C-alpha cells in the first residue's frame, strides 16, 4: 500500500510522524525519574498502542505495562509481555476474555464494586486484583475515605480465588491544574490519600502490597513518592501541546506530530485549510483553561522547536482543519496535537523519522 519512502516529503498527508531521537530521550527521562523517586514504572501503552515503543520502555526497566482495553492486552501479550494491568473497571460482558488472558500471563484487573468482586470469584480464575480508588480526579473508583473502600479491600484479600494487588488511582485532575505548583500538590495529595487508606486497611489486618498511581503531569513535578510502589504515566513517551501548556515538557520534547498539507488559503478572510481535521488530530480541546488554547499548534519549518507565528489551528471538522492565517497552498506543516493519545488512535501507523528521513513504519494497534 505504501511505496518506499525515504523522506517525509514523500509521504501522503495527513501522516503521523514519530521522531525517534525525541522518543528515546523521553523514554530514558521517565525511566531515570522513576529510579530517582524509588518507584517502579508501569507505562500506560494506550498512548502509543505500539509494540516497538513498548519494547523500548521494557528495555529501559519498565516493570510491566498498563493497558486500557483487552485488545491492547492481547496484542502485547502476543508480543511477549507477561505482566499487564488492565487499568479500567472490569467490563462484565468481557470477563471471558479477561479469563483467557489471566490463564496466559500475570494479568491485573481493576474493580471498584462488590458486583465486580462477585463476577471475578464466579470464574474460578486466579486474578490479580487492584482496588480502584478516587484520589481526587472524580471519575471511576471508590471514595477514598469511606467504609466501602475498607470493605472491598477486605473482600478481595479474603477471596481464595483472588490476589489482592493493592490500591490503584489516577491523578488525572493534574490535567486541570493552572500552575506547576498545583500539579506538584496534586501529585503529593494522591500519594498521601493512597498511603492513608492503606494504613486504615492494614489496621484491620489486611495487607496492602502495592500503591499504584500517577499521571504524566504529576510525574513531571512530584518530589517525593514515599510509600508508592509504582506509577503509570503514558503520555510522556510522546508528549503533546497539553503537556507543554502544563509545563510538563518543552515543545521540542513532543515526539509525535501530524504532517498536513495546505489545501485552501484566502487572504481576504485570513484563513487557510489543512487536510488534518478531527479524524487526524481528534477534537480534544486540550488545555482550554490555559492561555493560548486552540486545536493544536503549527511548528515553524524554519525554526525547529518553535511555534509558527501568525497561524494557529482554531477549529476542526471531520477532515478539515481551519487555520487563522494565510499560508501558501501546497505547502506542508507539522502540527503538535492537543492530545497525542487520541491523535495516535486516528492513524494506523507511525512513520518513524530522524530529521526529515523516514526510517520505518510502526503499526498502531487501535482495534477493540
């Protein structure tokens, strides 16, 4: 389908580019940071859905991986990954698939209800079970200071069919922060909340082996993760405009960009159109609560690591991206998406690059 391509200038657009040098630096940086903080790194591969990137993370010491779907779990298990956590409340209609994985690999599942415990016990399969708790994000998870959290932990630990892995949370509320100081505070609040609940559970005679949490923003600012055993950032492999706005990284650390073509341009309206719409960039509004919000940013082709001035992605339709600014029809631009996890899921593969050279094509496993 794709002929041999030696340069990004040979690629049809829109195309998803992956800068190999930046990727490798990002992977090393997080691995080093986790070692410095004394926690295991279990990266969330939903960001990239790419076996080659996962292998790079494992080579740098990742202690297993995290997935968001059973499809991801099967792909990575088939590729030789033997320690996988499904960090999503177990889907009752798919428990048979989970059983198949638990019989193949060391497979961790996540629950936050007594119904889920009953379901797992009914299978007769030895599952590794994390209790999902809400440490401030307000999404899934039992409320951290309730009796329900204590009772569920006791139930999991007492079930002979199950292995209680510990407490799991996600500091996704760090994405709503307005300053690095607030991100740091959220990281430490998650640590403290998990540690406090673990102590209450231990006081009842139930051992809590692990405390798992974190996010890419929180890991960019955490200073002390004492008591935590592992963290599960994912976005750090690629980064994106949201992370730049949150000051989790710099613009030149964004490894994934979308190559797009200018297909329409009119000086009277000071508007251009690129062939990258919501099905290439996703419609994620990104850091809308921070200055400079848009639908991604265009890079300056003459100044690597800098934003193209007087031209900004403003709105998206399915295949059209509307740019404020007049750009020459036929020119190409590189766009840093608001949310690389969702943008990656719009494509079948990364074109792996070094500079303008295309080195390889890596499959993105985005099935369900």
